[in-house]
C-alpha cells in the first residue's frame, strides 16, 4: 500500500525537473494525471467531484425556473403578483437552494476524507447524485401540499437513501485505506474515525426516519424535526462564530479535528460549485430566448407582412434583458473570482455567505426580465427596476461579507501577501463595493427621479462594465486625490503621475 | 519580469517540503493558488477557463430544448412527427452543437498560448462568452428563415465581433509577455508568433465579412462560405489523418509548431467541457419535471378527489424517464471518465469524435421521454424505444472510436503503463463496448419480440448499472473461460480462482 501512495510524489518530482522549459501549468496537469493513474483501479477523485459540483449547482438553481416562467398579466399590478410569488415560488426556490447547499456541503466534507476513488465509489456517487437531484421536486411537493404527508415521506425517503449510500461509501473506503486522506491512513485509530464519521452521517437519516414516523401522528412536529436537521449545522456554526467573536475567546480545538462541522470547506469545490451556479444563471435567459423567441414563419407572414426585422424588434426587450443579466452575473462572477484568488481556506460561515450571495444571483435574470417587460414609465416598471437593484445589492453585499469574514480570521483564510499589502486591500474593497454602491445609488435615484427610472437603469448597465475596466485607475486617482486633500505635503504631483502611469501599465 | 515567473516555482518547492505529511492533492491545490497569486494583477487562467467551459457546454446543448418540448399529438403517428423534427429542430440542434464546439476549440487553442490572465483579459473573455452564447439563437433564425439575409447578417456580425475581441486579447497578451506560455515568452521571434496567431484568428471574421457582403448579392454563396469557415478545420484534419494512416507516412512537422490546427487540445478543458454537457443533459428532464409536474391544488381536489398519490402516479412515466436517462447519461459519463484516465493528450480527431458522442448524448433525455409517453405496445412506443437504442449505440460507439484512435497513436496519446498492460486494455474495451453491445442487442430483440419491447427496455435499464458494478469480475471470468477453452493446459483452475479473488478485492 505504501508504495502506491508514495509513487506519484517521486514521479512528480522527476517530471518537474524534466519540464523545466515547458509551462508550469502544464507540468502541474501532467502531475495530476500521473498521480491519478498509479493504480489501475484507483483514481484521483478530482473529476468526479467536478462533475458532482456541476450537477448539484444546476439542481440548486432549478427552482427559479417555475418562478421565471410565471406569466404576469398586463392589467394586474406587479405588487400583488410579486407578493404571490414571494409567498410560494420564491420561498420554494430559496429553501431548495439552501437544502441543496447543505447536501453539497455534506458531500464536500465526505470527499475531504476520501481523496481517491475507484470504479465502485464512482458508481455509488452517481447513485447518490441521482437522489440529490430529485430533492427539489419532493421539496416543492411539500411546499404545495403542506398538509399531505406524501411530500414529507418522499423527501425523508430520499434523504435516508442518500444517507445509506454515503454510509456504504464510508464503509467501502475504510476497507481500502489507500483511498483515504494520508493523515487518516497513517493514524492508528482508523476504526474510531470510521465510527465517528458514520455517526455524523447517519444522524440525518435517523432524524428523517423519526420525522417520517411523526408525519403519521403529528405532522407539524415532523416539519420542525426536518428544519432542525437541515439548518442545525449553519445555525450552530453561526452561533459559535458570534460567541467566539463576542467574548474574544479562542474556540476550543476539538479532540477529533478530522470530521468536524467547523472544518473548512475545500476552496476548490466551493469555486467549482459557484462557477456552476453563475454559468447556469448567466444562460437562463438565453435558454428561454432560444426556445420561445424564434418567430414562426406563418406569424411573420401574416402579422408582420413578411418583415423579419419588425418581428424581431418586438423581442427587443428580451435581448436587452439577456445582455443586462449576462453582464451583471458575469461581473459578479468576476468579483467572486478576484475575491477567491486571495483566499486560501473557506470557513463554514464564508460558505454560508457565499450560498446567500448565489441565491440572490439566481433571482437576477428574473428581475432583469421583469424590468423590460412592462410599458415605459409604468408603476410596474419602476418596481421591477427597484427589485433588480435590491437583488444586485444583496448579491454584492454578501460577497463583501465573505471578504470581511475572511479579514476577521486572516491568519487562516487569506494569503500571506494580502495581509499586509494596503493597496491590494483597497483595490479589492473597491471591486467588492462597486456593485452594492451602484445598486444602492440607482435605487435611490429611481425613487427621486421616478420618470427617468428606465434611463437611469440602462445607464447603470452600460457604465458598470466600463467602471470595472478602469477600476484600478479610478482607485489610484481617488487615493491620490484623498492624499492631496488630507496630507498635501506628502502628495507631490510627480508621484501621482507616476502612479497613474503605473496603473496604466499593470 | 523574470522574477515574477520564477517566483511561484521556488515557493511551490518550499511548500512541497513543508507539507510532507499533508495530503498530496492538498499540496497541489495550495501550489496552484500560490502560483496564481504572485503578482497582484496576474492570475492563473484556470478558473476563468473552467467558467468558460461551463458556459459553452450549456450553450452547446441548449437547442435540444425546443426539440424536447415539441408536443406530439396522441393520434399522430410518431414516424411523421419524428421526420418533421429530424428535418428542422434536430438539424438545428446538431449544427448548433458543432458550431459551438468549433468556437470552443478556437477558445481552447487561444488560451493554450495565453496561460495567465489579468483583470482586463478576464473582462474581455466575458464579453467574448456573451457573444458565443448568442450564436445558437442567430443560427436558429438562419435555419427558420433561410431565404432572409437577417439571420446570416446577425450570425456573421457575432462571429466578427468575437474575432475582433480575440484579436484584442492576443494584442494585449503579447504586449505583456509574462501572460504567455513560457515557450513563447523565451523565444526571440515574439512578433512572428503574434502575426501568425492574429492571421489564424482573423481569417474567420474576414470570411464572415465576405459572406455578409455576398448575402446581399447571392445568398447561397454566403452559406457555402460559412460552411467552409466552420467545418474546414475538422474536414482538413480528418483528411490529413486519413491520408497519413492510408499512406503510412509520418505527418511532416510544421515549421511553427505553436499554433497549428493539428495541435492537441488541452485534455483538461476537454474533460471540463464534457462534464458540463453530461451534467446539463443528465438534469434536463428533472428541470422539466420540477417546473411542470407539480400538480395544482385545484386539480388534485377536483380531478383526483384530493388524492395526491393518484395525481402523482399519473406522472409515473416522467419519473421513470428521468431515472432512466440519468442512469444512462451518468454511466456514459463514467465510461468517458475511465477512458480519459488513460489519455495524456487529445488530438483534434479525438475531440471531433468526442463532440459527436456528446451530441448524441444530448438527444438521450428526449428519446427516453418518448419511450414512456406512449401507450403500451403501440407502434409509437416500439419506435421510440428503437430510437433510444440507436442514440445510445452511437453515443457509445463514438466513445469506443476515441479509444481506437488513441490506440493508433498511443505513443503520444496514452499513458506509458496502458501501452503494454494487456489486462487494462481488455477491461477498458469491455467498459466501452458494454453500452453499444447492449443497445444493439436490445434493438434487435425489440425487432423480434416487439410485443415485449417495453419489458426488454426496462430490463436493460436495470441490468446495465449492475453489469458495470461487476464488470471487472465478469471480464476476468470470461477471460478465464476463454483460456480454458482455447489453451486448457495453461489454465490451471487454481489460477482462475485466484484471479476471481483478485477481482473481488480490487
């Protein structure tokens, strides 16, 4: 066994020496593939996890589709329909998102212990994925028929089977220790770890089993049980974090540090999951456009007198909505990307803030679609634009939250060079603050100048990408300006010019 | 500049020594993130490319949605409606898939030269992505109104802007050589490379510009021009490959080996793109189910007398279709995953076969949905089942094709240890051949026993995952059996038993 694990490292070193001239990234990838192939049946888990992340991120955002496809009548006021949406479909969407995120986090933790896979584990994981993708549907049944115990039974059934498959995965992996993380592999109390992990994993199915039994006796109690199961890790984590920050005491390190709820999530998997969500959300509107907005040959002939241009110009608002939402989601991804370049480890709380941010991002295409659907200067249009601003604001402010939380415990979570470099700090802060500030500004401007709301919103759509392009320059000019105002003796004009040149070069 | 590039390697080495005890994969990831952060504005391109791959794979499969949502009337014969589908929507889907794959391949080649990015490149790339995601729509306009030149103008416009943005990316990257691949960075004729790459990239926009001018004069010619642009790289590559195989001659190495059409595609990006397609396709049906198949409270009260169970049992075929398609797509992903564990480099031709395989996989959910939509033992059901078998067969046979092509030039494309190890070869072949064989078998069985077609199909759905689980065992038993038959003196019963035990352990 030892030989199997040590082999790749040695070979990797060789390869590194060999590939001095070729690209560093290339050597890295060769590296990884070498490592993944040292044993015929043992493989690196990387691609399996990437595929799982892609599946789970699609499923997390799926419940936005029923929301997006709800037709709002022309005569109805948006306010009422928004209230109807808010109570049921948006609620289902947000809950689904959180539930799937909890399932995803459990999956991440499990595969932080099991770092290599073989065919059998890959197939078991696929079975697990299939059941996770079915969770949103059972949940929406539960939300539509809260008094019927079929929804809760289906949901609990899925969760129990998922738990059993995960238990099977753990038992299987511990019977082949070379699949495990090195730290556990070399430790002597393998059995203790196994029992501990099984205990943690089987807690949820057992709770669900109880909930499904209670659903026959006292339905409300089973809902309470379920809510406890799902949100307990987040709530307890949040409380612990608050307490440790409030009292200033260090958290007492747990005796078994390998499978704790407070263990940081894998940064790479968090990135992969976020990428999946951003990608799906960015393309949601084009999916609809490709399906619905190709005009019929007959319609063009009869309604538009054969003029395709006029037929397409009727769809104008849809294209505009698509470009607007793509740009906004793309730029929020860009900020997320920049943020996580500085992060080395993601704590649970950062993961929670990230989930909130992603959940708001998921609502963006819908909001953008609404802004272009109503007649100009109507009350509906104004409200749709304000809802968009609020969503952008919360998506951005949660990203800012991640950064603030990371700064709180920068020793663990941030790269060494970020901790002391003032300018990078300010630049990052500017990037993160741009969207919340602009959204807030647009919101209040549309409140005051309500008859120009659409123009203000379009102006925002156009200026924000440009602002990102010249952000580095803007920040430096602003800093130089501030310095000029507050300590004029230090800010010699030459330095400012130099810095601007600097900004243009980098 | 030198310092910026050398730094990460040195730091990586340090980190490696430091993390002797921690997991190898962990050290790899730390590694990568360290490397990506040595310069405030320079970053590893990895995550940007992963996000691009996710976006492009979603867009490649998007045109299957209009096909999947076409309602087929009960009285209509499937044959006729299938023919209608085949001529327009499926054609549009396949063409879109190929066009997007071509755009993706161009993107891969570009970012094989540019291996690091900064904020400006990230934003330019997002703009490029936005236009690529718009291509399917312009193409479907072109297909619906072939005699109108608006579609072709829009398409050419998009391609031209994409080309210009890519040219901008190249100019920008060459003005900051530390963003480039080391091989080019250190070479002296940087300008020659730049002009060569610009030439290759701008060829397509220029052709599109010509096509858009011709569209006013002679529409058919512009279509010919477009077809040339899009399929030229594939066709020329295929012809070159055929010729070199037919004549047995080695391909003459090109004088500028860095940006040639025959340059292998990045294996990792091919995997990421495939993962995205498999993930979207696997969840296509659950997206529909979550949106459409949650029964209304009113409907359940009035139609089903308040019985939710009977309301849901009406959707039974949809769930079955979902599970069937998820399992099939999941297992095809599994085969793809196993296959690419052995591959080190992917040639263009392998990429083409992969694209074909993925295009067929995209049709699977649709086919599965059809198999469960028709009444039992109808002619429609039989044909839907046979179409499913054909699609599975082609998806599988193209994967097998990738393996065969890889074996042809195994020196470049396969891992060292695969080249000589007979047993791994046979096992891989069994994995790849399982789906085509089963699909073919099911097809002919349903031809003969047409009244049991549904049962045969369901049996296949259940047995194939089990077959994958015990495949290693099956192959060894089969091999031992063959040996027993053909050379009984070598096959001592003890060895077979030992091998079986071996198979159970690994």
